């Protein structure tokens, strides 16, 4: 208890905890405003129309992995290690992401209206949602806020945008708006959030001009971040390819059911991301102090992620049918078993995000790329086998297996990552070992 009291008294811990608290508060508001309104939208659209919108959103999500260029982790690390002059780093990141977003949007429009990616109203929905491909460039100032543990400002901007977006969706529901109008609501909410973050970051002292960008910095970022870009793309593939393959192999109604189920599980994925953003400075400081302290901090970091994941997965899995009926109504009752299976992927997502932070710190981006590509390949292969037989339930099982492979089992493939694999394994044993599991030196 004295050790715990000493940790709680540290200024660094208190600052990280405050930052994490704001991130959790933002997500709580997002749950009330976004998810609850999302339930109303799903009830209003029904499985078929929701499936069409979700399919187009999944396609855009797949492409967004390229538009972001995998720069988040590298930029935040560099901002922490060299905080004096961020102008060159941030300006270079904005220009790189704008170029990538433009190329991705052009490709999406070309494929969409050529009929390759869909038919009927789907090309139009793709064109609208494709505007969100420019959002990663607009959100670069948020990386600066995260690196300086100023989540309070980012939370304020995103919460305001979320509230306006929720109000807009409620208006669209009661006015009987078209499906395209709901796609525009996604774009408007993203633009409002980006504008608010940019304004607040400027008021907090962030100053940089696009002219500060340097070709040498862009080349360095591209060389270091390209494995993370492809790794992020692979992550999105095995998170969203299920909906695409369900659309192709089964139909839009199956996509609507599966999308409704996955939303109930993926809403919790912000937790490991919030922990990573808030605890990165502490991990870097521990790394500077010595290997023993660094490993101890990492193990506690894995343990915390696993404990939180179990605390969410068990009750959601047991109450899945009731949760689905309360959230969506009887029209989506088939999503209950899917939720009960899909929620177990969150355990591997949590410890995978934690491992990803370690891989960036150790500059092992290429291993991260290989692991996520393997997970994506396994997910696609399992989907081809499972979806025709069991539909959305098969896709959910494929997701759990591929997440386990990419986020945990792959750690044992190389000698340099094997130790972190055992750390993850010990974290997965938290329910078995109980309180004694946390009593390490």
C-alpha cells in the first residue's frame, strides 16, 4: 500500500491520470451522445439500409489506413523526445497526409463510380464518406496535444462536435432524411472536431507554418513510418474486411446485423488507445532509467490492459442477447450471438495496442507490419471458410482468432520479441493468478 501511495503521489502519474480521466470522460460523453444516437439510427434504417451505409464506411476505413500514413506513433514519440521545435515535424506531417488523402480520395472515386465497389446508391455514399480521408491531415495538431498531455482541450472540441453531430442525426431521423444525409453527418462531425482541435491547439501555444516543412523530415518520417502504415492498414483489414466480405458473400442485411454487433464491442477500443496516449511519457522515462524498471512498467502496463479487457468481455458476453434487444430491438436479435463471440477479440486488441506502443519505442515497426499482415491474411482465409457456413457468427470467430495471432502469438516468432510475448501471456493469466499477479517488484 505504501508503494501504491508513492506512485499516486508522483506529479507525472497525477498528470497522466488527469489526462486519462479527460479521455475517459470524452468517451463517456461519446457513448451517451454517439452510441445511443447510433442505436436510434440503426432502428430507423433497419438491417438492409444500415448494411449499405456500414459497407461503404468499411471501404473508406480500409483506405484511411493509407491516408494516415502510420505517422501517429512516430510523431508523438518525436514530439516527446524533441519538444523544443515541433514546427518542421508537424508541417511535414500535414503535407504528407494531405497528399496521401488526395491520392486515396481520387482512387476511391474512380473505383466507386466504375462499379467495382458497389452499385445503386453505394458509389454516392462512398464519394461522401471519402471526404473523411482528409481528416488525418486536419488532426495533426491533436498529436501535439496528446504528446503534451492536454487531452482536456481535445476532449472539449470532440465533445462539442459530437453533440452537434448527434443533434443532426436526431433531426435526420425525425425528418425522414435520405441515406446520403446520414453519410454527410459523419463528414460534418469530423470537420467540426478538426476545426475545434486546430483552434484550441493554436491558443495553447502551437505555432507552425506549412513553409516549415522540410523534404528531409518527410523522407525520414516516410522511411520510419511506412511499416506502421501498412500495419495500420492490416489492422483495419481484419477489423473491417468482415463487413465487406459479408456484403459480397451474403448480402447487405447480414452486414447490417454484423455492423450492429461489432459496434457494441468496438466502442471499448478507445480504452487501450487512451492508456497508450497517457502512459507513453512514463514508459519513455522508465526506459531511460534502466532495463529493469522499463520491463516492470511494461508488465504492469500489459496487466492493466488485460484486466480491463476481461472486466468488459465477461459481462458483455453473458448479457449479449439482452443488450442487443435493448439497444436495437427485435429486428437485430440475430446480433446477440455475434456480440457474445466478437467481444472476446477485445482482450487481444487491448494487449496488442500495449505491445504496439513497445514496438514503436523499440523501433520494431517492421515486425509490427509482419504480425498484422499475418493476422489480416488469416482473417480473410477464415472468412472465406466461415462466412458461407455461419454468416456473421463465423466472421466474429475469425476476428477473434486473427486478433490472437496478430496481437499475441506472433510475439513468439522472433527472439527479440519473445520476452514481451511472455509478458502478454502473464497478463492474460490475470483471472487465474488474481491479486498475487500484481505483487511484483
